[in-house]
């Protein structure tokens, strides 16, 4: 974060203060900050104590929040939320304090404009602030007759969407700087006029701090006399490479007062701020970033997240056209994205491969772009986002990332007026001067422009990219600078060199003699490549690789055949070299770009690999032997048998359980086919099982095992086994796990026999009940019939009334026994699955109404109210009418029996939203607990059988009802609460409902 954060905070009308990194001294404040904290020379002690209390949190995270209690005289309230964050100016680390004030404490546009002039130290200068409505504030020295013209110019500047503009002539400079939302600061700088310093950026390479005391609120910058060379800054004061591009750009509206105070602070950054070499993280998560180009498709912005992934040098493309970047980095070869940029339409879903600095890898990047237009529909460029996915990197044949990581031979191109030639290089000196009044520092070592041109003519692609970026930052047009450099490249002098014809038909001079003079006597193997062609190798190289000459190496496959591997990481330089005889040698591989006879070459050197000290393998062998013994003990302890087979399915080894199971010793089974241990009927099963595993199909993945019969040594007896096979690694054969399942087979046979016996017993019981029911029905019908005849006195009167009472008892008892016999017969048929049901369309409303009418007299005798709720919308169901009627009759009879006098019974039907039909019977009787419900649903069991209830039960009512409901494919449920009543529900699913 730079001084732009100060400007952004001041534009919002917040109270802003800049402190040193230790939070002990205020370096600069705006007007709102002075209102909150007091003067910088004597700030409010209580406020400073509150700020210093946040030192620990600020030092740990670089940002924090705290509550400030403003002075009572400030009128800002009792407490304000303040934010502290770390910023930097060059190499100076500072702290930025911002406090957002309320609406009542904010400044009007005019007050804000006057504060801008005061904070910028321009109170005594020729300056003013203009807004959309006109001039808002001006200094006293600015003539009033200039106000209207400056107001019009300022409004035109605001409409142009510019951030900064400087117009210079012989009389001076007129600068426009956007300082807020709809505000522009206009400053007239006239040489020779004594005034406050111009609000120039606080860059350490552009201005010398005045020798003012550190406590003063402003300093004066030195104004260079026209024509006098500016002194070169101290080399130690130059910003870091990573910060230089930021400082080279103008910082709009940074007040001189603050800039001077920042310059006065000693540059003492912490040790952690030192620039470290970039290390690529190839397994990082995808990162989203923002990019922007200008109207000429030159990159103007790339968010720092992008440089953190691909490296600062790989991301240093600001100012370069997209087409040049694509050509150098080798993406967009078809020109598709370039055509999209020229069309000026929205686009997305385009993927390119960007080199990663320090590696030979490229990361895929997904790009999307949106055209930008001004208010006047003037095209401003493109803005979009991208997603870089380093974890999906792939190989870069050109290894651009490795070239970017090499030390730059021309990191800076400096031009000084004192060192420029007087005649031929005058135009070059004028072009090299940066825009504005500042001049570039001198060229180190007195290098002339012609020498610089010759040096730049030998740049590689990556260095050409760096040259263009540096030229753009110095104000030069990159393509013009490159054209000049290439045009000035001298024609190489012919030497004793070889010639070859390139792919395009041109003749390429090979500086073989120069290379031989330089490299042949080196004590290490050296190989040189020029333009994808191997041109030289010294004697040590041929001794190492045993090739006769370079033609033999090219015929074998060139570098791709020679270098098999090139290390496994950043710290691993060891390469595996394949020699002419097919053997391999290990050596370290170093790559370096050199220039010979004006041509760029790639120098590959192969120093001998460091011999690794011989390691004593005895402890390792002892450990391995111990592990083998432990694993053998584990296998012998296992109850399952484990066998190892070779690829031909012959036995290699068994554990103790398998040897005991088959009764074999190692000397008798080694080399024996596994099929010999199985019964003849099971050998085919094993062969098919192994065949499925060899096919690697779905069956091999599931691998559910097989059941086989195995022969026991020394007899004809067989035992059942469950066998599971698995393949060993590296084609070493098979692993077989066997388990004795004889006990499981015996248990399975016992269970099957027990089930058969239970089914036979149930069948006999059902037959007995059916037979006994038929045998009992005949005499019972006779008893009940004769009792009816005698009670009706058809053949004459009965002598005594008591006989009539006895006949009534005989009839009731006979009916009770007959009902019991019928229930026994029905439940036995249901259990045996022999019940005969005639399924038809049954109207539950009709059945319930019939049963209610039948049970109404009995309910009246017991003084119980029976009601029915039968909606006409309930459709019919598929069921057996007789069994449904019996269900309703049993449930209503039970309800009447267990409901006290004055209670009520409700029988109802309901058509559910899911299409089901429910038959419900609710009573207000005595109710049951969960345990009593369980007893009531058990055949021949009664709840509270000893109590004096109305009538006698058989213990078969609810069990029979539940069985008949389930026989009709319905769900039976019962819910009851003691003392409140019982609800019985029979639900017919939607599949059994005859809906319209």
C-alpha cells in the first residue's frame, strides 16, 4: 500500500493522520485530523495514549481498529471508530490513521476545497480548486481575472476522466490533479516566483528533502534552475525493483507538506521487508485477478495477486501491447484474443498459457474482458478479470520462465545530460528524458547510446520484454525504442566461423572458432545451442556422453534424447544424461545465456554430480529383517489361511493357518498348482474366478470371492472354503485368502431345518384349528337352534319363567363359543395364507354406516353415543367387503365395551392429499398404555382380564382385526392414552384407492 491510500482517505472527508511505524510521532494530518488530534507539534496526550495502546495488534497484523475519545472541545462526540493500517513511501514504513466522521462533522465542498489547498501547502501559491459547479476555492495570490478561465478548464478536465495533466511552456507549467470526487486542484508553477512547493509526488528519486526540522509541518523542495543538470541521487536511496514502477508513476494530489515529512523520516524498514528471490508455488489454489488495457491494447493495470503467482518479472508487462506480450510469451498464436480486442466487444472463456518465473512451466489463465467507454462514448480500453490456475501447469518448451529468472544485463537504462554526446546523440537524449521537468539519472560507466544500441541488439525474447517495459516507464514508446535498437545493430565482422542455412533460407554464421577458443579447454563438459541448433561441444562433453560428433547426437534425437531428467525441484540440479551406448550418466546441468560474435547463444554446462558418501546399509538391512519377521508373525497368528502364488498359479508360500488347514509342509506344497488342493467340482470355479480378475473388468473391481470345496491331505474328506484372490504388484503373482466356513455351513443347515420344522408345526396347528372348528360348529348350531325353538314356545308353553332365562343364557353362550370358533378359523387361515378374499370396489362410507346402524341398539343400552363423519368426497377402495365389515364391527364393539356411560365413539373416513384413504375409530374410553397395546395385539391375550367389564372377550378381536387389515393391503395403527381414549386407524394406500 502506497501514498494513494492517504489521498483516497482524504477524499472521503475522513480525519487522516500519518504516523511513524512505532505510533510515537504524528508526521502529517489534514484539517479534520487536526480537529480530532490537535496540532502535530503538540497532539492531544489522551488521544496519543489510546493510539499507542494498539501497538501490539498493529505490529502483529499490520492493521487494527480502536475506539478514540475525541477532546470535548472538538464537538465530535464521545467515541469514534478509528482504523490503523500500514503504508509505505519508497522504503519508509509508516502508519495511516483514518477516522470516518459523521455527517454533521463533514466539510462542505467549499470548506473541503480550502482544506485541500492548505494541506497541500499551496496557501501562498497560484492555485485553486474547481468542482462541477465552478471554482470552489482559490489562494489569495491567484488573480481574480483568471478565476473564470481556470474554472472552465477545470470543468473540462473533470469531464475528460483524467487523473493528472501537466501543460508546460517557456513561462512555466500548468498542472491539473484530481483530488476528490468531482474536484480538481489547478496549480500554476512560474519559475522565479517565490511560492510554496508544487504538489509533486513524494518519490525518493525525484526530490531531495529539505533540511528542515522533523517537527515542522512542511518542507520546501529544491527547484532546479533551467538548463542545470539535476544531481544524481545516491545509489542507496534508489527504491527496490518491486517498488520502482510504483514510484515512477505520479502520485496525484499528494500534499507537499506530507511528502516532505515522509522524506524526512529515516528509511529504516524492518528486515522482513528485504526483497527475496521469487519462489513459484506450483500447487497453489486458483487465484482471481483484475487486468486493464488502454485504447491501444497496452496493459495499464494488473492486480498484485497475479504477480504473486507467476512472478514479478513475468507480470512486468505494464505499458506493453497485448500483441507483443503474446508474441514473446508464445500464446494467442491464432490471434483470436487480439481480434476480440480490436472488435471492442465483451468476450469471455478464453484460455492462455503464461510462463511462471523461475520454472520451465506455464500456468493456464482464463480471461474475460469488457470494453470501457467515456461519457462521450470514447473508447478507453478493456477491463476484465482472469483466473490463474498454477496447479494445472504444463511444460513450456521455450522455458521462458527460466530466462526471466536469469540476472538482467540491462536492468536500468539511464541517460544523463552531462554524459550525452553533443551532436549525434542529442535527439536520443531528448527522447530519453521522462515526461515533465525531471531528467533521468546518468548512464553508469559512461556508456554511449551507440554502445547501448549494440548491447540491446543481442537481447533474448525475455530481455526484449524487460527492455520494452523499462522503456515505457521512462516515457519512451516501446516499439520505437526496439526499432531503433535493432536498426543500430552493427553487422558482425566475418571470422573463421561455420555457415548454415536456416529454415527461412537465410545464411546463419556459426561462431565455432570463437567458441572453441573459449570453451574447449574448460575442465567440464559444455554444449552450446543457437537458434534451436547445436553448434558446439567441447572434448569433455564427447568424453562424458561418448558421442562421435554433434551430428551423431542430432541423429539420436538431440537434446530431448540427451537430457532424460533435469532435477526434481528448485534445489535439485542433477540431470540424467543418456549416452551414445544407451547407458546413463548423472551430472549437474547449468543453463546460461551468452553472446558470441554479436549472437545470443544458450550455454549448457555439465559439472560432475557430487558423489554421495557410501552409506552403511547394515542398520537398514537389520530393520528390514525385523519388519519381515514381524509381518511373518502377524500372518502366522491370523486365523485365515494366506497363500502366495506365482504368475503360473503355483504355490510359493503359506502361513501357519493354511498349512494346518490343508495338513501340508513347505517341502510338499512349493510349486504345487493351487487347483490340486481343491475338489474336482471346484477347480472350474477357481479357473473362472482367476479369469475374471485377469480381465480387469467390473467383476475384478467388485471381487466378491468364491465358495469352493478343498481336499484335506491324507483322506478323501473335503471342507468348504471361501476364497478371495488379489494380484501382487509388479507381476509377482497372486495373494489368496481362504476361510474355513464349515461351521457356518453347519449353522446354516441347522437354521434351515429349524425353519422347516416350525413351518410344519404351524401347518399342523392351522389344520387342527380348521378341523376342530368344523367339528364344533355342528353341535353349536344345534344347541343354538333348539334353544331358539324352545324360547319361542312353538310347541306349547314352558311351565316356568326361569326356564326362559336359562334358554337365553344357553343362546348367548352358544353364540360366544361360535364366535370364538369363527375367529380361530379366520386367524388360522390368515396365518397359513389360505384366506380367501374377494377384492372389489368397496365404499367405506356405506360399510361404516351399516355397522353403526347395527351397533346402535347395543350402544344405546350402554348409554354410549355413536357418531359417524363420512364425507361424500371419499372414493371407494379395492378390498374384501366381508373382511372390511368385520373390521368395523370388531372395532366399534370393542369401543362400546370399553367406553363408560356418557362417552362417545366417532367413526370417520378421510381422503388424504397424497391419495390415501383412512378409516378411523376414536373413542373416549379407558385407554391403554404402550405395554397394554402390545398385549392386546397378541392372540389369546386380554388387558385387565380380571376387571368387571361389559361382556366377555376372546382375546382375538384386535389381532384378528390387524391381520384382516394387512390382508387387504392396508396399514393398521393404534394410539391410546390411559383415561383419554383410543384411536385406531386403517390406511389404504393410494394404489388401492379408486380415485376419479
